[in-house]
C-alpha cells in the first residue's frame, strides 16, 4: 500500500509538472505586437495652436493618473505590480513552495518505502500537508489575479496569471486528495 501511495504521489507530481510547464509556456508566449495607428499627414499648425494643444494633451493624463513618488519613478512595471499587490510576493512564494515541498515530501515518503521507518512516513505526511496548503494558496492567488485582470481589462505582458486547464487542475487535486488519504491511513496504520 505504501508503494501505491508513492506511485499515486508520482502521478500527481507528473500532472502538476505538466501544469506548471504549460502555464509557464503560456505566460511567456509574447503577444503579437499591435501595429501603431497611422497618422495622416497634416499641414503644420501655427505655433500658438500647437503649444495650446500640447498643454492640454499633457495635462489630461497627468490629472487622471495617480501621482508617482520620486523614488518609484524608475521602477520597472513588474516591480510596480508587485508593490500594488495586497501581499507582495505571496504568489511567487507559493509558486516556489508548492513544488519544493512536494519534492521534499516525496523524498521522505520514498525513504519510508525503503526503510519502513514510521518517522519518515509522519514527516512525509506533514510535508505533504504543507505542500497542499501552498498549492491551495497558489490557486487562490492566481484565481484572484485572474478576476482582477479580467475586471480591469488589462492585457499587460507578464501581468496575466498562469492559466491552467480546469480538467488538469481537477485531476491534480484528485490525485492530491487520494495521496493524502492513503498516506494518512498508512502513517496511522489503520
């Protein structure tokens, strides 16, 4: 039964790896650049009219945009997005922690299968629960980012959350639930 849990964990990790790689590939796909609008050739306007229209054009965006502090003026767009998040870095932390904890827990479970020492099973189960919490956090943060992005109508490159196929997410979640169930039953020796 411990080997079945190990194989189920491995299958869940394979689906998760596919999700991660396909999501990263989709996020890194550069959108096709939009062609700039062509400007019709016009006759030059008088200098006074040009200065007046230039003053109106620069004043309108300045009034609608929120003021930028001097120290934030040269921040790249990714840093500006990170600063505007409610909990900056949570998405990146969960994106790293979920696979890292899953691999670590898998290693402890493999040690349990080889040695049959119950301590390895308990440690592997605890790390698996931590990996599931990190995965749920990652899913929630991505879901919230998708709602915010869709609501604001943003199409910034790199700003979109990772897009996953719902069937694969369900398969990964079902594998995780079955793995936790088997690992718990084995660890408490029911």
